[in-house]
C-alpha cells in the first residue's frame, strides 16, 4: 500500500466524520426548537402563562446560544460607537432620561389613564385634521417652488434666445454695411430693409436688449446723418479715421423715426447715444444714463426722465437765447439754434442728475416739469 491512497482514505474519513457531526447538530437543534415551539403552542392552547413564559425564555436562550458570535460582534460595534460619542450626546441622553423620569414621577401617566376616551378620540381627529392641513400646505409650497424654478428657467432661456437674436441682427447689419455695395452706399432699399429689421427687433426685446441695439447702432455711426457724395452716394471721410457728419443735409443709415415711442428704457445705459430727431414721446427713461447723449430735435413730449443722468447731454445747439425746440415743417438753423432743440413740453425731468444751469433754463423755458432748484442760501 502506498502513502497516497492511505492519505486519500484518511481525508475521506475525516470529511465524512465532519459531515456526520453537522447532521447531528442540526438534528439536536431541530429537536430543541420543536420541543420549545410545541410547548409554546400548548401553553397558548391551554392558556397556561407559566408554560408560555418558560417556552419564550427557552427560545431566547437558544437564540442567544446559536447567535453568540453575532451578539459579540454587535456588542463590540456598539461599544466602539459609545466610545466616540461626544459629551453633548451623553448630555442629551441624560436629559431625556431625566425628563421621562420626572414626568413618570409627577403622575402624568397615571392621570392619562383617567381621561375620557371620547376626548382622546376628538383630540386625535383634531391632530389628523391638522396633519392634513399641513400636508396641503406642504403640497402648495412644493407647487409654488416648482413654479418659481420653472419661471426662472424660462426667463434664463428667454434671455439666451434674445441675445442670440440680437447677435444675429448685429451680423446681418454688419454684412449690409461691409458689403461692396453695402449699407453705407446710397441704396434706399437696403436702408429700408435695415430700418424694418431694427423696428421689428426693438418691439420684440426687453429694455436692456433695446439699449444694446441703440448703443451698437450709435457707435457704428448708423444713426448719425452722414455727408455723402452727391454723385455716388458714398459717405465722405473726415480725414481723421471717421465720416463727416452733416446735420442739415446728411442721410442716416437707419432712421429711428417713431420706433421708440412709448418704449420702456428705464434704468438702461444710453451713454453717448445719438438720439437726435428720434421720437421718444411717452417713453419711460427713468434713471437712464443719458450723459453725453445727443437729444437735439428729439421728441420728448410726455416722456418720463425722472432720475436720469443728463451730464453734458446735448438738448439744443447754439445759444440759450436763440435756441428753440424743433417744429415740423421748420428748417433747423444750427448757427442760431432755432428749431434745433429737443421737444420737452410735458416731459417729466424731476430729480434729474447733474443738470447744468443752461439745460435747466432751456427745460424751464419750454414747458418741462422740473424739481425746485435748491439754492445754497436755502440749505
């Protein structure tokens, strides 16, 4: 007999013995569990509480014996958790136990037993109704928050869409201007198309979009009257990197006309924008920055300019004594200032900022509403 068959037979005998041991333990456990379960069932059937408690204790003992590794592991984990508790948590546990003990010793629990069940039921109904009301309030709050989030997302999407539309407009106008036979040449049809695009876009954007468009057009000299060659219609250079302006006979690339009547532009940045001869009747220009803006010949009738910044804004040309507002059918005289000024009758200029004495005198003379001037002696 060789060593190898002997070892294999020994290992097989060992595994058979271990398997038999497991089977014996399973049988013993099953018998013990069956005895205690039967005892518990008999106690419940015969209404014997003593036998029942004995069976319960026996089952608890079996659970503790069979699961002692688990109980030891759980105890160690609990101990580790207790070792990491801060003092504030221990304080909370102590206060809770003290509160429960104080309530129990005060006899509150015993008094609860003497309460009427009808009163307790009514109190439960009140609590239930209160809970339903709170749930309804919570649902309304969640719906309101969803509306707010949806509204904010819609506003953001509208802002993005508006900016994309304005960018496309800028590219289109730039293409007309920079083309070989472009917008700056004397092509009335192209100017009409550009004016139509501008009018449509100004009606479809908010006040900040309107201000962006006006700043772009003014900075690109598309709102200013340019002197042109009488034969070719091309604008004439001024020798300083720009174009010559002709306020009397010049042609504007885009004539704003009545595009801004009643427009809401409050709180926008219109610094140095050329709004000459544009109609701003009834427009809301409150708190606008109109410093260095050109308002000569602009129709500001019934416009609201309260709080606007008019630092060095051009309201008229020439001297204060001879300047007067523009009038339809009257040719402006840019030497004396007659019929060159802004139409300010009925316009509200109260609380305007950085208003010069000449501007105040012109506005007062031609029917604008102004705040009372505070003299240093009155301060």
